[in-house]
């Protein structure tokens, strides 16, 4: 059996640091005429779905990894028996014997084994003893900040989407199906698509109005998106509804992906619908000005986000 070259991690968000790790793995595999493998976990090793803080679902993560160029993805069950293994047991029993990996690529902050007891130095020591080559990739930094999933989550929760997206290497996204709302937007002359997000475990931007792209049928449209409750109409339920600037068709039962770019204002309570419409028209003008700048314009869906 031809032994493999692989990389390992949670890869939540598949951010620019992860992308670098994956690209190095692919390059080394090509150089040795073998196939790359990515080892990850069916469940995150530090969080549960109930935490609602994930940047990608497992399905999204795996699709992104394949879009970058690794077809073989091994998802290890976690917690399970892996969570009880010593660092040596994990390396020898799982990486070397079970997965037949001869060369592993990891980030310099990689930890493994029971209670995260193993470090990259531990990995190098065990690898030297058992013939496993180890490549350690320095942490990627942007503006002196280490790129990591926890930092990106923090940026999203602090309304710093532009920096979060720079770390991700693509705009943060939420996907779902358009469901029928109360059609108030259509009555007010501003028809919106109401999005039912597929996976509730993903982190959501704070309530507010955002500049966004709305993607469907492999097309990208400029849009503004409201997330949160609707106090003008005394509706406490949190919703996500998007107004596409240059599309007049029916969205019902269409799958949409919203790419979040920048927050432009908080959710406000207006005295009546007319005042709300006036504000939305102002929001649209701000969006048109933003998108008129060619550096802000996205012509196609980023390769890493493509579904086909």
C-alpha cells in the first residue's frame, strides 16, 4: 500500500491558515507522487453544536476542502475512543497503522491526545521514533493577528466582518431556503426573501442591517440584509430577510446563500412603515455606492464556496 501524506485539524471555517496547510500538503503529495489526505473530526474537539459558534457545518467544511484540491477526507469519531488515547497511541494506532500516513503536516499550535496533552514537539518525538515525517507550518498572521477560528468568531461578534472575511479568505456565509413571510416588504414596495437557515449551529452576525451578496442559481447579486427582530411592527421573532437590488423574480422555495460584507446600521424602531421605507431607501443608496466601487464587486461565487 502506498503510504499517504496528510494534514490534520478541525478546520472550522477553512480559513486562510487552513488553506495554507492544505496547499502545502497537496504540494508535498505531488512531489512524492502520492495522494494527499485530510484528517478531521466528525464533531469539533472543543465545542458542541449547541454552542452555535461554528463558521462552517461539517458538510460545508468538507466541500470547501475538496474545492481546494483534497478529495480524500477522513472524519474521525469524536469524542469516542480517540478522546481517551494518549498522544503516542493516537499517532501510532491511528495515523501510522490505521491511516497509513508517512508524512503529516500540522500547524505550530496543533495539540492532540487525551486532554490535548500532545504538542508539535511531542509529535516530532513520536514521529522520529516510528518513521513518521512531520512538517510544522508557522501560524499565518494578518496585521500582526494570528489567523484562527476563535479570532474570526470574535470578529464576527464584534461587527468586524471585513477583517473576519480577510482572515477567512472569502465572505462569511449562511445558507438556507426561502420561506414565505407576511409579505409586508412587498406591500411596502421593497420585497424581501426570508431565509430559513439550514444549520442552527453556525454563528450568526449580530442584529442589524448589512451589505451582502445573495447567491442562487450560480449567480451573485448585490443585496442588503436585515437580521434580528422587527420592532417597528412589534415582532419579536428574529428573522433574516434580504432585499436584492437588481432582481424582481420570486424567491419562494429557492436555496440562497448570503455572503456577509459589512454592517451599516443597528435595528431601529420606526414610528410607522413609511419612515421605515424611507430608511431602507437610504440603506439601498449606501449599498449602491459601496458596490459601485470595483474593489467591492464580486462577479462570481468564490471557488472555495462553489457547490458543484
